[in-house]
């Protein structure tokens, strides 16, 4: 499904206190990442969320910063934002694969509520289309996904027991 075909979804319901959310951004493409962060912060403001924004050097650093933050505790959810634009070498493939895998590893290992906003695009025009303040803003989508995960974690709090596979 393309960004243009994606359904417009309402923000999920969230019971309980406003969440504490850490936004980790790699602002190499500052306007693009800033557009996604602005979209996410608008969604979170509607919940009365307490937010903190920290920067990392680039997309490669996102998973390690996320893991450090999850280990430190104190947040209900985490948003990661960055943008990698394909160039002439295979550097793009390596960075995209490892950053995505790293965030997924943290998600699976910790069950943290994570919204994923790393754009992996072939042109800056594609990135702009996904970070503009319209219904296709991937920051809004990432925030809504994270809110849904926080709601799920709250639902299962005290009832979850890990079983061996």
C-alpha cells in the first residue's frame, strides 16, 4: 500500500494518565524529520502527554539510543524518527536494514511501546511527501501506533505472563 492509499485512522483511545513519551530523532534531514516530529507532537498534545525530544547523529544511532532509553525507564512510549535517502552506493541498504532491525530487536526484547518513523526513501521528494502537515504524515502514524501499543500494555498490565515458545 502506498502512502496515498493509506486509510485515515483516528487516534487510538488511551485510558489512564497522560503518557510520558521520549522522541528520539536523527535530524540529518532537519525539515523532513522536523515535519514528522511536529505531526507526532500534535497528536501527543491532544492526549496531554509529557514529551521529551533528544537528538542522535544519524539513523544508525537510533537503535542504541532507544535501548539506552528503554533500560533507563521512566517513559511509557518511545518514538524514533529519521530519514535515509538512497544514494549511489549500497550504504543506504546497510543503514536502513540495520537501523530497522535494531529497532525491531529492542521492540521484541523489551515489549516497549515504540512508534517507528524512519523514512527509507529513494528521493527527498518522497520524504517531503511523507512528512508534510497533511493526512499522510508518518509522524502522526508513528504516534498513533505507539499510543495503541501503550494502550495494549496498560490493558495487559498485571495479566501478562511470559511462556516459553
